[in-house]
C-alpha cells in the first residue's frame, strides 16, 4: 500500500472560481477538493458577477501533480468556472524577495548634504587614512556576501548562477530575519576555482564576511581554504560548517532520547560532498568511531579507486574502520543512524528495517528527502529533515557567517542547549528556526570561543570609543 504524503504549504495554490450564486454551490466545490485530498485553507470573497460569486480558495497540495488533480476536480463541478490558478510559492518570488532600504531619511537639502555631497567627503577621507574605520562608518560591519556559482544547489545540482539566485535571496532573507545581518546574493558566471577566488577577494572592501554557498565538491574545499588564508575577513562555507553544526546539535539531543553513546553508534552517511565530509568530521570530533560514507558508487573504504578525489581519499583513511563494502542497503544493516545529504528516494522502508533498535534518521536532501517522514515514521525513533513543513527541521539558518573553525563545537552545543529538558521529545530535538533564543546563544558562545582560541581579529568597542577624526 502506497504511503500518502501530507499536503504542504510549499505546494499551495489559490484557485479563483466563479460560482453560480445558489445555496450549496460552495459546498460542492470544497467537497470536490476534499475528495481528492486537498487541504483547504482560506476561502475569500473577491467579487460578484451577474448571478455569480467570485471566490479565492487556497488549497495545500502534496506536489505539482496533486495540485493539477485538485484543479481538474474543481473544473468538473457543474456551475463552476475557474478564472485563474496561482502558485503561491511563485507569487512569493515575483520581483525577488529582498530589497535595499535607507536607514536614514533624505528629505531635505540638509539631509542630502550629510548623507552625500559635500559631507560624505570627510567620512571618505577618514576611512582613507584608516581603513579599519570602514567597519564603523559603512555597512561593511554588518554585511555579508552570499556567493555561489550555482553548481550544487539544494538537491537540484548544477543549475547555473541565474537559477541559484532564488536560493541565495532566501539565504539573505534568513540572515536578516534571524540574525540581523544584511546579506546580499552574488551569483557568479564561472566555475573556475581561481576565478572565483579572485572575484571574492576583490569583494572584500565591501563586506564584513563571506558566506560561500552551494559550490560543488571538491572545488569548494580549496576555495574556502584559500580564501580563509588570503583574506582578513571571516569566510564561512555554510554547506560545510553550517550543516555540520546543526546536525551535531540535533544529534546531541537525539542521543538523550534513544539513550545511546555516540562512541557506540554505527552511522551511515549518504553523500560525501561538502556537507557529508564536514558533518562526518564534527561527529567524529564529538566521539563517533564508526562512520561509513556512501556515494553513487557505494561505500567508501581504504583502497577504493573508482570515483575518488583528494577529500574522499582522506575520508577513506579516517572512517569505515571495518572496511565495509557495498551499497547503502548493504552497509545500513545494524546502523544506529542514517544521515542523508544526497538526494531524494535514496533509502527504502526495507533499509530502515535493517537498522538497529531506535534508529535515528536525518534525511536532509532538499526539497525532497532521502525518504519521506510519512514512510519512515513507523520504523524510526527519531526523524528529521531539512524541510520546514515537518518536525525537526535541521536548517542552516540556526548558524550564520562568522563562525570560526575553532567555534563550531561551541555553536552546536549552544543550539542544543536551546531545547530545555521539559521540551525535549522525538519531534523536538532541534530548536525551531523561529526560536529567538538561538541566535544570541550561538553568537555568545562563538564569540567566547573565538577569543579563547585567539582567532578573533577585533574586540568589541562602544560608540564613544570610536575616533571619527
């Protein structure tokens, strides 16, 4: 029997219908929608015609095909005419999702004389004399560049820089909303490692930090390491460090529920790209001893020659202590945890049945996970995804640029601590992205770790301490 997925807001549509103005007609429409599994939200009156009523009906669907099925069902109701159908997710993206707004008014000549010419010249000269003043006298102190070449977007792969823009805009929105950081998407039309490094370095005078996003492995490793070494502003690769931090935070709380020690766990990681390698490293640092990475060829083990690169060579040397071989369905036997960072539909219910007691499954491929929660629910103790429409969303927005390598563990423990003992449950092992305690907690712990490990380049200063001359 096929598993029926839950309707999702991300596949919601608004159907504008013209209905004969007779008793019971709206009921016929809503019944038709319900019979094909549509989840009705708002029903709004939008106008009247001659003997008709125009209504906007918002419906959540399970996917694109299901949305079309709902439309067809409504169209078949006698006395009903579909005027228009809007995909609500596309409507959210019309004209882009972010904009620049002014912090100060420019309504008079006096305002203009200070914000622009001639007053701005004195500020420019102050920065020319001391470049560090750019952190206090420009947007640089709170501005991050979200840089991508569009080669490894979500679960979509190499879709190009233009197609990557909606994701980068979304990342910028989240930084602003949850961390108060002004971020701007910069999608570059090149895949050349040296050229990307050159472009990002040239952007340094404008930004206080660089967030690398959705750049394919293994190039992303070299790009990040080179930029960290050659730039004097923080460089953060969210797919690596952001994902690793939130995964460890969720795992720390999951272990409390299943009552297992990380040292005793067998962990299978699907996807050995930027995210998979970084997650494996941070989990190993937390004590994990038996991690098996799997790519499209199969398990990574010492001596494997096919489809390898320098990072997978490292992975082969430091994981899979028992040198297990085969596909996911082979190595997942007896696993305590499955961590998916690869693509949709990668594992099955039969695979879950092979796992150890009280299995933990983090299926994080986006937009469609390695296995849907509805399918996995009867067979796992804890289920998490990267999606916002299911419990336990493991989302990188819980982190933000500026996390130094030595602060990763501190950030993970800070995030985990935001879930209190009384809140902890199978469906709440990671705080919601709307939990306003998270960003301050992570910022506090990261700042402490940065100063403790002596990687912090600047100390906090009050406005009165800033010399404007």
